């Protein structure tokens, strides 16, 4: 298995067909979104928990989305595939289905495990998940997703002590972490990921675009907005990770791109899938603005329309 890619990972929106009587994925629209994002990305995320709405898809829908994504993305493009489902048993079933189908290409499973599993027993569950997949898994700390589900979860964040147990001696099970949350917790989880002597480093991606713009993680970013403005985010992420001062001409392009990206971050935050689908439909990338995730308020869509008129004039 090659190392995980460093840089910009773009989460692909799962679009729906333009038919109010069904909630079936629009696989042609999915392929168009992949083709649009691919040149700017170091990797793609399919069926993720935000734009991909993977946790809201039933097994058959999820299989169709992932199969279409595997077919649309060139075999050399690194892929993360969201495995998270309503229960741990369903998540394991997804991993068993994906394992033989991802063979021969750079691909990793991704699980926001606290959506369906507590911190208690997580190391054992991770071993089982990696065995079902036949390869290492990225965990995702996404407290907003856990809180949205409710169901009396005691903790919405991974505990550093638990992640350390997941990482201990499990080089083949844990590939790394996609992190959203407080800076202090991020430091604790990053320390917990440190490998034992002789083992490769584990990836630590920002899962928050806002945090990345302020203080980028060295491994890269899993971005929701980059599918809408891929070249802007390619420029911003590349410069953030490169660290060298841009030349004057590039600086102007960078400032403009960062401004558009930063405003889009704020628009996506309250309802990522709904706002992204609205904007993608506005530009003709997909057939329908419908989503499985909750919709956006009219005022938010009006703000998104104003952003789009400026970002995509004419």
C-alpha cells in the first residue's frame, strides 16, 4: 500500500436524481463532479460524511455511489471511501464489500466511528474493520456529525488515550486521522498517533477548512468547498503547505482565491451538502439541488447566491 497523499483531498458531493418521488443518487452527475475536481486534487473522498452524505445512504445506494466513483476516477488517483453507516455492523458490511473492489489502486476506508460506536472498545472494532476491508483505515473526528445524531452519545470526540491504543502496534489497521475540533484536542490526538520506532508516520489531515486557513496541518486538508472552486483551493492549499513567500503576481491571485474560499467556508458550515448542491446545480454541474441531508434556510441560500454571482460572474 503506498503512503496516503499529502495535500488537497476533495470530498465529492453525492448528487440526487431530479425526481422528487425518489432519493436515488445521480451517478452521471457524480462522474461530472469527479472530473471537475480531479485535476486540482491530490486525492478524492467518495461517500464522505458531509457532502457525500454516506451515512444517510442505504447499503444499495452506497454501493452504487462507490462503484460509480471507482469507475469514474482514474486508477492512479488516490481515493478515500467513507464507510460510516448507521451501525457498526452496517459499516463492517460496507468494508467487506469494498475490500476486493479497491484492490490494485491507492484507496483507503474512512470512518467517523463515533457516529455509531463509542470510545469504549474502539481499538478492537478498528482491528475488525481493517480486517474486513483488507487494508488500513482512516478515522475521522467529526463532533458535529455525532451531535446531530443525538441518541445520547456520551462523547462526540475521540479520546487521545483511546486513539493511542488504536495506534499501538496496529500499523496495518490505522492509517491516520481526519480531524475537526479544538486546537488543544488536535494536539493531543496528533501525539497519540505518533508511530512506534521503525513504523511509518500516520496521516493527520485537517477536516476543517477554517482551521486549515488559520493553521494548516502538515499532511493536508479534506475539503468540502474545493469541488466548487477547485483551482482556488489548489492554489490556497498548495501555498499553505509550501510555506514559501509568493511572488507579487502570484500574491494577488492567492489573495483573491483565499477570499473566495474563506467566504465559501462560512456559507457551507451550517448546511454543507445543501449549500454545495444548490451552488453545483446553479452552475449546471448536477441536475438537481436535492439532498438527503437537511436543507438550508432561504437566507443562507440567498447569501450563497450573492457569493456565486461574484465568484462566477456571467
